[in-house]
């Protein structure tokens, strides 16, 4: 059993790292349970699962710096469909650890300013995909050239596809960043692309891409640079 301190958590939203502003972030998934109990049944109620949704709550300190402050970042996402959130839990932004993708609509955004206190905010988002559990393939760090990620071992192949989340806060110098997810049967040979993100040509990019079909036991990311420069990005991939 391994516990971790919450200070290791991170939150990335629409190509921005807003971790430094947040005190708390989290949420959960709900499935509507439809009551099928009718006359003549036994003592117990009966249900079938219906539609699902997920919610996420954030609270923290307000910064209204133009473009990069948490205020403008969340305000620009408010009421806009399919904002892309990546939540890194207390285990930290470490390759091979879990994170959670969340394609959602930011529906609540509140500010709090009081005499003698610091400016605060809270926000809620709702998703019709639910939380999507991912494995971190590339932590939010900067690369300066084309790179192949380390192989991530799922223990076995899976048959129900998967989903990838990409956050790109910054690209400098290069004209394009192209990121794909590949799979392999043994983690060293026969790598094949199974998921392709749209080419990134500007800062503050974000994407969610889903695939169907078989995913072999091992996965990795490959990031290809066009031109000379650097890119800061985060990649998560999860199986369905």
C-alpha cells in the first residue's frame, strides 16, 4: 500500500498548467440507476444502469494575469463544449503512474473577494464521457528533439480500444509537433501506430482522441519535431 501527499497533484486545462493556482481538484463518476422494481417481485428493489456522467470540482487562488492567469484560462473555457482537463493525482506526474482525462463543459465559475482575505475561486465541470483513466506516457516536461517514449506494460493485450489525451502548453522554434501512440507485442519490436493526434503548430493545444480495436500489451508515445526548437507537452493513454 502506497500513500502520497496531495502536493504532488497537477491539473492541466486546455494546454495550460494551472496547478500553481489550485488548492483542491477532484471529482467522480455517476451512473443513473433506473428502478425496475414492479409488483410481484421479492423484497429487494431492482435496478438497471442507465446514462453516466462525471463531475469535477476545483478551488484555488485567483490570478487575473492576462492569458496565463487561472481567471482568464477558466473564463475562456466557461460554457464552451469539450474543454480538455488532465488531472494528475497525488501519485505525481511520473511516467507509468495513473492520471485522469476529462473532456467536459465548465458550467460553474465563482469568485470570492473579501476584506482582509486573498482572492479565491471555485469551478465545476461536467462530462458525458466520464472520467477516463490513463497511464502517463510523457510527464509535463520539455523535449528538444524527436523522441520515442519508454514502453508501458499493461500485462496483457486488450480488445476494446483506448483513448489518448495531449496537452501542449508551449512550442518554441519548431513549426510542428506530431505525437502518436504505438503498440507492440513484446515492448521492443514491431511497434505500430494505433492513435494519431492532430499536428500541433501553436502553443496551448489540447486534444482527446479515442480508438477502437485491439491494443497489444505494450504502448509508447512518439513525438516528432519539424524544425529546431523545443516543446513542452503531456501525454496520457488509457485502455477501454
